[in-house]
C-alpha cells in the first residue's frame, strides 16, 4: 500500500511539473505577442520599418508556440496509445535525404558539416515518428556543435532491427545530465542552451518514440569532444 501511495504521489508531481513548465513556456511568447500588439495598436510606432519588424516578431512567436503545442500533442498521443497509429513502408535513404535537405541550411549557417551513410533498407513504421526522431537527433547534433564541427549519421540493420547512430563533434553533455536530457523540458545549463532555440522536449519525444517500438536509446558523451546517440528499433525491417 505504501509503495502504491508513493507511486501516485510521484506521478502527481511529474504531472504538476509538466503543467507548470508547459504553462511557463507558453506564457513567454504570449507575453511578447501582447507587448508588440499593444505597441502597434497604441500608435507609438510611426515608421514602417519598425512596425514590420514587430509583426515579424509576432509571427516568429506564434510559430514557436505552434511548435511547442505540436510537441506536447505528440508526446500525449504516444503516452495514451489509444488511437490508431498508421504504419507504412518507409525507404530510409529517402527519408534521411529529405531530412538532410531540411537541416542543411541550418548546418551551413553554423558551419557544421553533415556526413551520412545509409543502408538501402525499407522499414514498416509510422513516418512521422521516424521523421521526428531523426529531425531531433540530427538537429541537436547541429545545434550543440562548434564551428567546423562534424555530424555523422549512420543507418544500418542488425537482423530485422534498425540501428540509427548520430554522432557529433560538439560541446558534449556533462555526466550528471546524461540521463536527465531525456526528461520533458530539461535543458543542460539553461544559460548555455538559452542561446539555442528549443523547448527541451526534443529528446523526450525521441525517447517516447523509441519506447513505443519497444526499442532502446543510448547516449555516450564527453564534454568538448562530442556526443553519440544510438537508437535500436526492433523488428521494423519490412519483409521484402
Ligand atoms: P532542446 O534542444 O529543445 O533544448 P532536447 O530535449 O532536444 O531539447 O535536449 C535537451 C538538452 O540536452 C538540450 O537543451 C541540450 O542542453 C542537451 N543536448 C541535446 N543534444 C545534445 C548534443 N548533441 N550535444 C550536446 N548537448 C545536447
């Protein structure tokens, strides 16, 4: 009975922390949208360039809110599992190419080079899941890198299991954060991460997706040397 009560109490705390974090993350963009709108409506801005700049900022803030809400919805769906998740046959090389195309401009801006190796494999899974998984891992490897840094992505199989490795030569993760980075809203050293866009939900989403497939994820990292994330998804290779 005691253990049961403790578990309920723990879940209550986790839930409370989640709502508190989510509300805070949503409040920040709302406050700034409100501020810019009030300035624009109040007739304080007379020049076109400034008004345009403010409207652009409003748009950017709504985009960041949309991203956050989509992330929360995805986590919630993965947790409830009570709806039909569509699976299709996915050509991994094509999906990876697509994702690299999306991330390449960001990598170029950060002066980070991407190198990929992908086995010509077809898997049966949910496309959005694999897309989110790769976008978050490769996106992080770029975001938390250094100028002239490298990101190596390797996709291969062991039997019918899919193996994804994302390795970077970036800033690394301190030992005491290695487990915590998978928690919802956790960001290593707020000061360091604040300069970089993000909600702290990316790796939590990755972990939820990996769990959904009954797989596992490991993280190996060294400060100032780099990090390697390895994902194994069992039995997803299509029978062809
Ligand atoms: P976000 O990137 O939105 O902050 P994530 O959940 O994707 O959230 O990551 C959590 C934290 O883990 C990040 O804030 C960052 O501090 C750290 N992190 C994630 N990936 C890497 C990486 N490849 N190298 C160094 N630090 C990382």
